[in-house]
C-alpha cells in the first residue's frame, strides 16, 4: 500500500494566487518524520522542511506554510502569493523507524505570469 | 554549504553497456543513497550505504550494484544496461541515523540516463 499519497499530480495557478499541495501519509508508528522537498527544473531536490510526529504546530517560513494534522494523517504545504520561481515538482516524504524514506509521487506546480 | 555532486547531468548509453554513475559528497556524511525517479512514481531507493564498503539493498536493486571504497564517493553500476533503466538517477547523503531514520537527506543534481 502506498504510504505517501500526493493526489494532485499537476496544479496550475496564476502568479499571486495561493496554492495548497496535499500530502496524506500512512503509518502505524507513533514516532515518524515528514519532509517536503522541492525539485526545480534544474533537477536537484531541495530540502524545505522536516517535522516530527510529536510536533503538530504549524510552521510558517516566509510565503511557505505547513499544516500538520495527525488526526487526518496529512501534512499539507501552502504557498502564499505564488511566484513563477515556485514552479517545480514538490515531494512529500515519510521516515519511519527501520524503513527507508518513502516519497510520494510528487506534485508538479506551474505558476504562470 | 552542503554539496553533493554527480559525474554527469546527461548520459546516453546502448543496451548491454556497463554504466557507472558517480556521486561525491563533501559533508563527511556516513550515509549515501541512490534513487531512481520516474514520472508518477516519485523516488524509489535502489541501494544505500551506511559506511565505507557497506551496502544495503533498497526497494528496487535488481539490475544494479554499488561500490563505496571511500567515504565521500558512492558509485552506482549498471552491469548490462537495458532500456527499462532509462530514468533520472539521484544521489543523496545524510549524517548518521539508523537506516536514515528522521535524518535529512541532501541531494545531488541528478543524472538523466537514456539507454537506447
């Protein structure tokens, strides 16, 4: 069974719109970590955030914010006032004890001027 | 700054050729990883290494082997390339953690391999 689901394969928005990328995960562990990575057209995955399962506080970093909800097993990522430079593929990933990092299928975000 | 480099950005090989993909990190990380990335499938782990000369199979090791003779270098080898190995290959490294649990991985720019 897929452990990390990113149901949105592609999203297209116009610059300055807000956009939310969904991530739903599945685990039986009580201790785990969640990550978001950005992959711009250059190809390199860029680390954005790491969150452990005991910290449900939402996080904001500039135009980026993350909403972690254990009750719905979701770790959603919102970009406020999107810009063309935000165009990329975004990956959500899950780290469980004894298992390798598991990635979702990715969401391609296209921000049009 | 964290730096992971890969030997080639683009590579074209013929079926049956032996292919070497090289990855070097300068962060003195113990763990190194090789993934392949295919559309809709995300990243899938091929092999990882937690120390020099140590290796563990990932989810899709068939058709691949690896070598880690030095801490900073991790090589992926396709013994006899096939067309179904056409893909994007990404290398990553991280500091120690049991099987990489909870530790942030840092990625290289990727090698897009085409096997004809």
